[in-house]
C-alpha cells in the first residue's frame, strides 16, 4: 500500500485561485473594445430608427466617403504610436491636389507621371520633418505646425482659385466601381484605403519597423539601450505619414475632381480624433491600426445618423465627436495611471 507524503513546501504553498475570463482581459484593449461596441450600438440604433439604414451600400459608403481619411489616419497612427504628432497632413493633401491639378490641366503632364511625383513629394516632405525632429530634437508639434503652414502657403503660390480636373483618366477613375453583393459597390479610393490598411496592419505587427515603433513609443531610452534603430525609425515614421498624406491627396483628387488650397482644412484634427477614438494612446506605445479604422467609421456613422435624421445641423457631428474625445481621453488617462501604479508595485 502506497503512502502519500506531503512535503512542507507543498503544504505551505498557498492555493492559487482560478482566473476568470474577466480578470484575464488586458486593460489596454479596453479603448478598442469600447470603440467597436459603441460603433455596433450606433449601427443598431440607426437600423431601428431609420428604414434603409442597415443596408450594404449605406455601410460601404462609410468607406467610400472616408477613404482619404482612413489613409491619413493610418499614417497618423504610426506617428502617434511613436509618441509624436503630425499636423501637416491636411495641408499636404491640399498641396497634392494643387500640384496634380496644375501639372495635369495647365502643363499637360500625364497622370502616370504626376501621381508617382506627388507621392514622392509627400514622402520627401515627411522625411524632411522627421529629420528635423530627430536630428535637432525639436518638438514634433512645432515642426509639423511649420510644415502645415508651409504646405498650405505653397498651395496659394500655385493658384488662389480652384483648378477643375477635366482629364479623362481622373473622370473615369472617379466613376469606376467594384461591384459587390446586392447591387452595392466600392469606389477606387475605398479599395486603395483597404489595401493601405491591410499593409499597415502587416507592417505594424509583422515587421521589425513596426515593433521598433511600438518600442519607441513605450520608452525611447529603452529602445536605444536595446540597440534598436531609433533614429532611422523616427524619420521613417514621418516619411510614412507624408506618403499616406500624399496618397490621400491623390484619392481626394479622384473624389473632388479639383485642386484647391482650402481642401482638407482641419483634416489633421479629424485624423487625430479617429486615432484616439480607435484606442491608440496619445502617449505612444499602445494602439492598433485596426482600431483606427473603427475610429474613422465612428466619425462616418455619426455623420450618417445626422443625415438620416434630417432635422439636426451638421455641426452636431463636431459636438458628438468632441464629447467622445473627452470620454476617450479620460479613459486613456485612467489606463495610463493604472499602468504606472502596476509598474511601481512590480
């Protein structure tokens, strides 16, 4: 007959309580979960209140009408993840439309030459700002604010008036649609924005560049001590943001069929709002590109609800977005304070 022997260590070891699914939930996912839940609640509310709201084309129009904002917000996500900010994105969009319209309409250049040229221009503009921020340790807010004024001013050097795009290529692309189910369709801009989003998710989570961006946002000094390429990554982040802004400008040109210095005024604030509502911390290091998509869709569904209502002013969109930003900023503050306390305890 065997005898069970209990060792003193085993006898004195405290019994570990089983972790419930709620306790295993990581608090850093809370803003993203809140955004997705709120989006689903608004979609459900719209489908209950308004007939025809919950249709395929109404949902896809959120992508069609906000394709350029999705692209800009993707670039802004990487900037904020690194702990920075980019206020120049709206002005770069306007500059892209003006350069494209001027070269195509006034100079007779081919779109096949103009589109790569403006993408290169936007990337170089972002790289220049990133170089200033990294090399001279300047505040991103000030550098990108100067970039915003510079790009907007360059628009008016080209023309103070709107330049209409009558080129056949731009007209055909603006009307081209990808047919889906139930007669619903997507525009070229929406397809481009989805492709950019998928590429950004891969870059953020499956490449060394993306992991370095998260590390810099968490602690730049720690990233340096780990031997990560901090300097090159910081320049690369703003280069990526400049490229996304220029690409959004190309999509915006397809959408508006014109170049104008007042295009995309305030879009940098919409991009920042979408990133924050999507769950990315303004302090950097925590956030998801997929969350940014839901942040943009949140802005779009608020506008759609107001349009279906028909009695509310469009300014209610700003009011609701402002209230959401207050809530999500408070939520971020709560999460960062909890992270600080837990790190001090450990």
